[in-house]
C-alpha cells in the first residue's frame, strides 16, 4: 500500500525548497554573526556598547578594540573561510561526481599549505622579484598556486575517460597529501628561527590571528570564487551524468572543469592562507544540504556558502567558549564534530541507497 | 542526415574502425548490428564525437569536430548503454537535465517524457532506487526531452541509442522500439546499436551489419539479415524463417563454429 502511495504521490519540487532555504540560512547566518560579536573571553557586551552608541555615549577604548578590532574581523573571517570551504567541497564533489571529495581530504588544502610555506620560507628567493611585486599578497597567491597544482594533478590521475574511480581518487589524494607533507617538512627543516615562528603561528589553523588585513586579502578572492561557482551549477548538474553525457546535453565540459578547478583553488587557497587547514566543513555542509533539498547545484552552492559560514562561526564560538579564557584551535572543533559525521556517511553507503 | 566518411580509429596499434563509410537518413530507423567487439558502440561514439577519430562526421551539415556542444545538443541526443549517477537525484530531476539551460524550467515536458516511457508517477522516485531497466527508461525520457520535436524548423533531429533495450523485459523492449519507430515516422532520425536481430528486423528500415571494425553490408533488413550474412558475421549457423504471424522474420542460432574443448 505504501509503495502504491509513493508511486502516485504528487512530486515534491525540491528546487522550491532549496530557494526557500536561502532565506532560512541567511537568518541563521545573521544570528550566528550577532552571537559571535556578542560572545568572547573579555566579557565585553555588544548590547551595552550598542545601547551606549544609541544614547550617544562614548564607549571605552578597550571595548571598542575588543568589538571592532578583535571580534568583528574574526567574525568576518570565519564567514569568508566557512563559505569558501563549504563551496569548495560542494564544487569538488560535483566535479569528481563523488560526495566524499573535499579539499582537506584529498590534499588540496595540503597543496595550498605547501604554497604558503614556500612563500614564508623561500619567498624572497622566488624568481622575477615575485616577493617584492606581490608584497603581502604573496602568501595567498602561492597558496592558490599550490591548491591549483594539487587539484590539476588529482583530477588528471583520478578521472579516466570521463569517469572518476573513488578508490583512485582517495588513494591519489592520500599520496598527494603525503608528498606535499614531505616537501613541507623539508622546507620546515630548512627554515630559520624567525621563519619557524611565523610558520608555527600560521599552521595553528585557527582564526585567532584574525585582522581586517586578512579579511581584505581573503574576502574578495572568496567572494569572486563563490560567485563564479554559481555560474557552474548547470554544468555540474550535467557532469553527474558523466563527462560524455554532459557533452551530449550541450555542456562545455572542458571549460566547466577548468573554471571549477580554478574556483576551488582560489577559494581553498585563500581560506588556507588566512586560517591554516580546517577540515570537514567541505564534506559535512554540502551533504546535509543534499539530504534536505537534493543535489541540484543551483540551490546547493549558495546554500553551502551560507551554511558553511554559519557552521564555522558556531565552531569558532565553541572553540572560544569551551576552555575560556584560552581557546581551542578551531580545526579540533570541526574535526571532533565532522569526523564522526564522515564515518556515518560511509556507514550509510552500505544501506543500498547510494549517496 | 548523419554521415561518416573514411572513419579510422585505433586503440594503440589495433584498429577498432577501419576506413568505414556510414550514412543514415532522417525519417528512418537505422540499426547497427554485429557480434561483440565488431565496433558497433565505437561507431556510435565516433558519430557523437565522444571518441576522436580520423575522418569526417557530420550531423545535419554540422561538422561534429568543430561545432560547439550546445549546438550539437539541439540536433541530436545520445542514450548510453547505462548511466550510473553520483548523487541522489529524483527521476524528474534527471529528465530535466535534458532540457538544457535555455528552456523554461516550468515546462511540463519532463512529465510528458516520463509518461511517454511508461514511468508516469515516478517523478519523485530516487534514480538509484530504480531497477536497471527503469533507470534506462528514465535516461530515455531525458534524451527524448532534449530533442522532443523530431523536426525543428525544417531540420530533422536525431536519437542515437546505444543498446536501448538490452536491460529491458520484452514488453518494455517493444515499448522503447515503438518510441524510436514513432520518432522516425515523424521525420526524425534514429540510429540504434542493437543486439536483438528479431527486434531489428521488426522495427528497422535500414540495417548495418558490422564485423571487425567495418560495415560488411548495409541495406534493408530483407537484404542484410540473410542466413549467409549472419552466419558470416557471427561465426555460427543462423536460420532465418518468416514469423508465424504478421510480417517479419525470426532468427534461430544453431550451433556455434567455435571449437569445443
């Protein structure tokens, strides 16, 4: 009986639900932003400060610094990085036709990390006076290059005649991660004391060093990359049929792949450059959204950006709250929440319904 | 018209297609038959531009090597042997992929296409939960959606089908062949790679018999599907008899020529 009812049920249009989700997630993100601005180790109250502003009173310098120079850029950076990681994950999964693809898992973040290391340790020795020409942008640019090289190699290895083998993809990702790790180790070995200090701060993988400069470096890159990916929605949907069928329904496959690889590299590179490696956001967020509104990339990409930003903000609030006044590296929080979720996805795959 | 001239395709040193000429006319159903490994699917892939090969292939005057994907997509649609999909798409979402970017998403065409392949009411079913045959029919609906009108602004459009009935039961085999037949009767072109000689004889206007990367003989089913031709191509004795009812033939394989161990 239940089967018969299922067969004749009025089809639910998940596209409508995905569009409605934009609004819901935007409200969630705003709430998370306000919570992030309102909480912190110093006990400074956002509401008291705002109330003071409304009444035309001056707030103390300490309060102003805490709110606008510490919490505000940190909140903005968490939003940028969370959106970047989640969108990168969603696009990579579409590109590899596999829900387990993720920049952190497949060595793309490691590639970006290697690029950043190169910038810190031997940046001055790069040809063409790159270091001087790029200035502060050298680190994010090198992180982008590192991510792009990793992505390109990974795709070339994992995809044969238009189809991606999961086993090859994961193995290639692991090998690539190990290789970049080894080269990174070599660079660390050669670094001097000053560089090591810089390295350690950078590789802590947290948002604790947030500043408006970092937001200005990463923000625009991530915004542009996210916007570009939304133009890929139709192409990524078509790629779900395989590259040959995507071509047959009129999708410029090679161009779609190239743009997707560039966009993921830019977003991941920017995120890694300002926050080190933060894992699992790219897997968890798109997967949750696919469960709710289906795999159509038209709604999925924007929703991923919104939910990724909210999730990372919440993880950051937890990281600041749990051991206050000290704070946990945010990577630990996302791993503690994300890794079991990842295992749950793997277990679910056995139940017949594929991801 | 779809035409291929002096097609040659090599995997390494082995030639899969060798100096092959092929023409299919709109308004007709052309079946490509032949033994395993004779190059049927490869020929179809060459006609769609999926595998690059030497020689010229054109679809309604468009050179497939230089025509952009979107323009080809408006002229011909391709059904692969099977299409595994990565994410939990619903049947209707898969069919909608055939619409392309330009068509309004609110059209009822995907629903009509599902009805056409006998899967009305399956809209919200998950593609991965369907049987192999149902998945194949969902893909056929997607392909139909892509080139729904057989003739658009005076230009015939094409269905290229790779073993469209191989995973279907006999009832649905007939249903799918009838869809292809109707498409050809309405002025569109259909090329189908077929294993089933009986269905080929029943539905095709033209049959191309392949062996070892070349077309041995192409013509009407009466001419091509003879005892001698089939025995030569398939390497086994085949007896052709007229069917007990209605027009047509049936084919009875009788003993292979392969050595027994």
